[in-house]
């Protein structure tokens, strides 16, 4: 890593001499003749260490030091002075200076101090990078993916996470909408604030309003005490409303007001409560159709759909299946005290070619069951749920993982030939290749036949 040093000194010979010396040591060097010029360089960024004279006309080195320690605490500052005294040294160190050196300078000693300071700077930068990576890992949560479709989802997550805009997550049941909501929350500035989840479909119409907005004592039969709702509990943080398409018209009106004004009243109450809550909602319904059918308010729909993130079904992101298999295998091995190492080729074929109508949730349950049932080192097709084997479309051609293009081509040709009862003309037509090409391929496979042969 090539560091950049800023030298601030009103003595031209000193600043240019130090610049030449540090450039010979391989550093990038910026020079400034006064404190104001130095602060201008610092405002542009990319400075890793500051060497500043303490006494200068205008903005002093002491003021530069205070500015850097207050606003750029990761940048070490070495203070130089020709008026060295114990009082000045103590004051500079108290203000956050990395070190205090007096003129005339011992360049060898200064170089050692600079190396030590930059080593600390490097460790600080590495720590920041590690924290960023940890945050990104947490934000990804269980979003195990490499498919282009899911990479687009990840990009949207990173773009919207630190904003206040409402997010609507759509997609089929089981695709991982809640995981996306987790990722948005964990990568936002509200990550350490409340994150309240409400599954709207699990609550009756009468309970949902009270659950979201709370109720006063005596608001209805059984309301024996004041109850704070989820919005009140989520103040300063985020609320996730799953299956938002299930809420009734009365709750829709109240929710719209919260989104517009950040205000509401508890059920049976008159006190207006103000909250700062970021709303993330999810649904497997097409809300635009619900709007057309007058089942969902159009104004609420557009409020919720500040940004829409559509999570694709698993059948459209099969590149992710190998990653998901490894992730689930590791997890369920740990949870069940097992040591299954992998999957047989036949099991992989079934898992890869199945359409997964229940999406990731169905795959997750399937692998959990298979790990429990497996008695050997690898999961076989027999360990998979019966439904997978029964539902497998026999008209499909299964291409195992890891085959070359040539090997895959051979399987396709022979399987088509078999399904056409050996009729080479029909097979060639289906494969859109010439009959001579088919004959040549069959000869290569050691299956040379005449035009009259029926194989």
C-alpha cells in the first residue's frame, strides 16, 4: 500500500526537503506552506499522515491538529516545532498528536516515527475494511447467491438500505422475502435499532389494528391494560410487514396515515403518537391487481412501493442451487450432529432439475430431511423426499454436474434417439442436425448402424 504524507511548514526548505526525502522512501507527498492550505488538502481526502509545524502565520499547527483529531481521527499527526518545550509537547499530545519532534530534525528518527505511525494507520484501515466486510456479510444474511438475477437484488439492497424510503418486496411464497428484509435492515444505519416483524396474515382483522398501533386500557373487552403497538415499539428503527396484501381496509387507512404523517392513535385512545419508523413490506400477491379489484388502496400501494424489489423464484436462478445445497448441508449437519460430505450425482440431478414450486423454503426442508435420513457420507436420491422423485418429469434429460460439452452432447443425442425408438430421421429433425452428422456422432460413440438399423 502506497501512503500519502502531507507536510505543512511555512519554511520552504524544510517542507521541500522533507518531501524529497519521503518521496525517495516511496511515499506520495503533498506540501503546504500554511495551515489553511494544509486543511484544503485534507478536505480532498486520501491523506494518510500529517507532519505539521506547530507555529505558523494564520492557521497554526495546533489548529490543524485539533481539526484532524476531531474530524479525521484515523489520520496520525506528527507535530514539529523550533520552539520545543515540555508545555508545548504535553499540550500537543493532549490534543491528539501521534508524536512531538523538535527542530533541527533527526531525519532517521523522524522516518522511524513515520513508519510506526503508518503501520498503525494500515492496521486501522484493515480494521475498517474488516468491519465493512462483516457488515456486508451480515447484510447478505442468508442471501446465498451468484446468479445474475439475485445479484441485481443484492445491488438494490445496497442502494436502498441506508435511505428512509419504503420498500416493497414481492415474489412467490418461499423465495426469501423476509431474508431480503433482514439484509436491508442489517446494512442500514438503523441496524442497531429495533427491527419489528409482523406477519399480517397470521392475525385476525380485529387483532391486527391493535397489534400494529396498540390500544388503551378498556378499549375493548379483554383490554385490561395499555398495550403499545408494533409501530410504537419500532420507533427509531424498522418495521417489516409481511403479507401486507392481507390487511383490511380500516387498517389500510391508518397505515397510510403513518406513512404520510408518521402519526397514529392507539385503539380507543385520543393521544396522537409520532414515530420515526422505516417501513418494509412484502407480499406474494400482485398488489396492482388487488388495486384494480378495489381490495387494496391505490394511494397506500404507491406509498409502500417507494422501491420495489422482486425476488425471483428458484427455478429462474438455478445457478444458486449448488451454493444453497452447500449452505444448507453445513447448517443441518451442525444442527443434527451429522457429517454428511455431499450429494451423489443422481441426487444432484434431481435437485437441479426439479422446479421447486415452494422455492427456497421447499429446498431447505428437503435438505434438512435428507441430512436426517442419510446413513452414509453422501446424500443419495433415495434420501430425498418422495415427492421429488415422483414429480420428476421423465421426459426431461438430466445432465450431471461437471460434464464436458462433448459428454453432455452425447447424452442428449442418445436420449433423443432412445425416446424416438431409434428413428434416426426423427431424431435428426428434433436435434436440427443433418442425418449424416447424426451417423457420424453415432460412429464416434461406437454405435455404427446402417440406415435400416433400428436401435
